[in-house]
C-alpha cells in the first residue's frame, strides 16, 4: 500500500513532495489557484489553474509578465515532474476547479477541493469528484445547522422579494460578490422579466464571462437617475454607498449561506437575507467524504474542529490543518459532533506535564469550555485540566480562567494596556491596515474574534509558551517605561503564539473571556477537581480574595486555612434591593433577627437585652463630625438603618504607615484619593475597613459624578483645590483588626469594635438609626432623601459579613427617581451576544425651543424580542452611519428610570443620569410629548 502524501500548513497549504502550494495568499515559487476570488490570488512565479480562471485573473488583476501560467483544461491529465495533475469542476464559481494529484511512482492520490459545492448552480459547472487516498477539503459550513434549502426554493423567495418591492414602488437591491454570486443571481433573474442594473464591479466581471455564462436578462450599468423600476445588483461592500442612500426607497437583500444563522438579517443590516451559497453545506461535506473514500482527511477554513470531530465519530482519520484548530484533537469531540460518547478528558490531564503544555493548553481549555453549552460539561473540562497541573501553574491558570492577570497579594499595578495599545500590537504583527482592522472589528463586535482574524493574516512563529512566561509578560507590561515599550513586549509574545492562542491572550488582557466561566463556575471546577465542597471553595476564595490561592488550598485539602490577608481586597458584602419599606420589613422579619443590643457603660460599649448605643463621630451633611446617642429598645425586633451615600464604595487596608484603597471591583484607588490615604495613616490600629468615599464643597455634599472625575487620573495635584472640596471616608464596617478576622462576628460586635477606634480627621463613622416597623423605615428613607442621599441600607445587627454575597441580612431601599419620557436619537451595535443587534440607545429631551438635547444612554431593561423589534425599526430609519453608531429618525419614545440626575458637561443638555435603564417603550406617546429640559433640570435641582 503506498504511503500517503505529506501535507503541511505554513500560513498556507503546502505539498513538499511536488513542491506545490495550494491557494496561498502570498507569492511563492509554484502554486495551484482554484478560482479567481481575490483571497485566493497572488503573484506567483509559476501558476497552475483552469483556463477560465486564468482569463478572469487577467481581466480582474492583470498578469505578471515574468510569471509562468499553465492553464489546464478540465479533466485532462497533465504530467509534471513525476506527478499527474487533473483539474475537476468545483461548482463554486465560474472557472473554479479541484486539483487531483497522482504520484506516478506508487499511485498515491490526493484531492484538494478548494471552495466548492455539490449542488448544481445556475452559472457554474456541476462539481465532479474522484476517489483519493488523501482529501483536503474546505469546511466553511461544517455544522449540522447549515443544511441549505433547495436552490429553486431560495430563488423563488428572492423573486417574491423583488416583485413585492417593485409593486410597492421601491427599488430592490440584491447583494452578491461581483464574481460568482452576482452571476448566479443574474441567471436567476433571467426569466423574471425585470430590467437589471449592475454596479460597475459586477458589470465588469459579468462582461468578462458573458460568453460562457449562459442565458441572462439584459443588463445596464448602474445609473442612479434611471434606477427606478430596475433590480439593482451590488457587491455587499457597496451596500452603504452614497448613491444608494440618495435613492431612499431601496430595499436590500443579501445572498449568503450565513443566512442560516439566527439574527443574520440584523448582523448584515439588510431588509431580507436568503441562504443562496456557493459553498457546500453540511450534508454535502459528509457526502463528499463518502464519495472520495479517503484514508485521511485534512480540513481547512470554517468549522474545522467540529467537522473533524464528526468525521472521527464516523470512523475517518480527520485532522485540521491550521495549528490554531489542532488543539481540538486534545479534547476528543466537540459539541457539534453527532456522537453520543462522552468527551475523552484523559488527554487533557495527561498533557498537564507535557513539554508543550502551558498557555496553549490553557487557551485550548478555554475554547473548549466556551464551546460547551452544558454547565456540567464546562465544569468537567475545567476540573480535569486543573487537576493535572502543578501548583504554580494551577494558581496562574485558575486566576487566568477567572479573568485575573495579577497576584492580589503582590499589590501589583494594572497592566496599563488599553485597547488602542493592543490594536497597535496586532497591526504590527499582522500588517493589517487601519481600514482593514476597522472593517474586521465592526464585522465581529467581539474582541477575541477580531484578534483571531487579524492574527490569521500574520506570519507567526508559534512555539511553546508557559504560563509563567505570560506572567512575566504581564509584569513587563506593568513596569514598561513607555507605551512603545509595551507594544513591543506584546508584539513579541503574539509572534510566539498561534492565532488561536493569541486571541485568547487578548481576551484575557481585556477581561472578555466570554466562556461562561467567571469565578462562580471556576470555583465549582476547583471543587470538582480536588473533591471539595463548592461552598467551601467559594468561601475560601472570598475570604482570601484570590481564587488562585483558594485552588492551591483546595488541592492541599486546607481550605479551612483561608483567611483575609491585608492588602488583598475582599469582595464586598452586597445589599439586595427592595422597592418598598414594607418589602424591607417583611424580608427582615421572616426569621428572628437575633437579640442583640448595645449600651454604653463607662465609655465602653457592651451588649445586653436593652440599653443605649452611642454612635460617635457622626458625619453630618456639612461634613462636620460630632457624637450622638440613640435610644435602642427591643433590638430583637428592630433593624439597623444607614443612609446610602452617593459616593464610591471603598475598602481601606492599613498596616503601620502603609495604606491601600480598593474599589468595589477590587481595583486600587489610593492614587486617586491621596487625602483618604493620609487620613487612614492616622489610625492607631491595623485594619481593613469597608466604607464610602464622599465629597463636599462649600458646605454642600457633592455627587458620584464629581468623584468619578478622579477615577483613572494619575496626577491629582490640580484636579481639585483644597479650599474648594473636602473628600471624606465614611466607615460602616470593620472586617479585620490587628491580625484578626472579624468576618464571622456579628455586625453589632463589629460596630462595637469599630467605635473603639479613634477616627482621624477626614474619616468618620456612619450614623446608625433603628427602625421597628415599615413606617419608621419609610420615615427614615424620606429623611435620607432630604439630606440628598440615595436611600437606605437596612441591616440585621446579628449578621456576619459575607463577602461578595447578597442576602436578606443587608437590604437596600433606593426607590427609582421620577422617570423621564425621552426620544431615541442614536442606536449603537451591541457587544458579545448582542453584537448583531442595535441594543444601546442614546436619548434626548427637548429644550424650550423644541431642540433635542442628549441627556443619557441606556442598554438595559428591554427583552431580546423588543431589542430585535427596535433594531429592525432603527435599521430602516437610519439617517447616518458612523462605524457602530447610527443616527436615527427621532420617532421612538422610551420611559427611562434612573437613580439620580446631575449637572454634567458630558451631554449637550448639561445633565447626566446615574444608572439609567429603560422602563418601557412608550408606543402610546409621540416625540412631541417627551419631557422637557426644564423639567429635567428641576429634578436635578439646577
């Protein structure tokens, strides 16, 4: 039996024995070109192709006069250096060909399909196959969901769209690539009797092939002045042309196999979309393998991983050629496989100590996890991987799976790598232009997919990269002296990774892993990996503020050793929302709150059945500090009530002279609020405090908007003048004191210990009130609002501090402000799962002259069905497109709820909302009925 032909992939498909490249997109010595699409053509020294493909390349691109071209007739054998070459019709476009090779010395055969389809098209020759030992095939549509309807059915739907558009007085615009799809559409229009106009690019290609095209209707070059009553045929890239926009009555339809995907109409921003494809669908791919009867199958393009898994389930030896996809072979079958056998995870664990394990394996595991829809499968993939890692890799891999790029205990500064820096590195590696990059980014609306497509253009040199090397990269990015140095560091690492692995590095750096893993799932995977309880792992991760540290403890069976560590931020305890005071009281009294009281005796706080609690260092509205005493009675049936400030939640860690401040999302804040650092240095004890940073100026309390201006600033020197503003830290909890954790202590005990501390200037304790019923809570809420605060936090005095959790121990009453009726003026493409719809809406109110003034932007509150409905509406009522953002006809009224509204220079209304969300689409209201700027100013108190 002859040995199979050697096939390699070096940024393209290469056959070393005949020294022949297959459809390389860069110049080489000797190449076969399957068809004349631009992504398959380059200026090679010697080219083999079909006669019609050579004609089209000459017409479309011109020919290199120094190059050698061998135009081979279909089906005829051509002998070259001990090889027999035979071209077969591929059925993709006019002139497209497959290549069948025979090694004369032993008869070994290979078939390369290029792009193809088995269905008989209207413009190209029907595909023909020959048996071969080795099959190299494309799998653009290699998922079972891609089962195209009969071509006649699709054409009937397209013609119905054309007829109805013309009957309605509109102009139908059919979109298809200028070579191939456009001619297929033109043939489909032959017997319909409609006059046709072609875009210049389509007209040129059609003229080049008209002698072999067959019957087509009469067509003209596009003329906007006489377009009415015609069917227009345009390339997709010209669907936004100014000429079409000026016609105004156009309705667009895209012809593509991607029409089978949900939401495709919105993704392509067309009125209709039809599954007319010049590629093989999933059943045809399977039929191809069965007819060719190969001993080995190589897959390129599209869903190679998934289709390879399906072929292996059917008993074929199937491999992907691009290295980025070969990781799939580590994990057995993908979710697309038709086999019911479980994923073989032994391969994953056995690779944990392999020489090539490391970041590439981590990326492969992430990809596999993202593919799985089942939460249990995700846990199985992750736990099997984590179980086999040595401790140092385990800690890093677990952090990376949670989107963490640093060791929390090390107090490391941020990476200092914004998206613009990452983009520059990607472009330097790939050579992609700004225009190309923007086009890729807009088409994907996803960080990882964008990076992958860009890196596929690069001449990468993949090699083994360990998790430690990635950690070294991150350390270098933190401490590099300039942005140029950071770009170079990232570029060097990307060159060492495959496109797949590089895309996962970018996902990690931008915290957009999108594999449904976040910490909740990672904690469950750690528990499964080391036979621990998920709640115990979760508790340990919260206590030590580091899922990597928790994983290490879980592996050693020492989860009970988890405890807070100073300068490692702890997830903050959260309050569950309630809409009414009565709802608060009902939830708080569902169970016994616990009999805990406080009294003051000789300056020492003690707890007994009844007594008094002294709340010292009260922070009044003006910022002054004083001491007040509140009478406390019947604590077992009372709750503690605190004002909810409009500030920045902050955790202060202090040991000796060192002070660090962390935000709610555990990021360092000390650089933005040096006066809080200085104030905390005045504390006598070593502590971890939970509280809120608030600001005052000229005796008036400022808002979150004022504090927000500081976030991200490196130099606070001239941001605020000391005489104009006072920043204070209001403390409401004590989590750690002089080496001891207080998390398990009751709130009453923690408060008692907190009151024993002497608060330095610039810090104060929050006032604690008591309420014994819903009416008292409502009264305290109204008082808090009069003081200019957001609402109330109601707490059970017997409760422990539960990091990162919501429950009924802490509840917040923060009634929504009065709503505003606004009109949408801009709609923006979403991200991630909403990347195919317009989900982010900028809205406006009207001033005294009726001019629309922008007041905010919202993207939450609507159902998926409502978003799709608005997407269709705004797509049809777009005034102007600028990248991902559309200016739209202001005819859609929304009711917007918000927490507060403040003066701001962010929008031309001079106002901005905090936490705006869409309460309802007001179809019952017209734009003339929206709220006024004057009313909004009244709500803001300006």
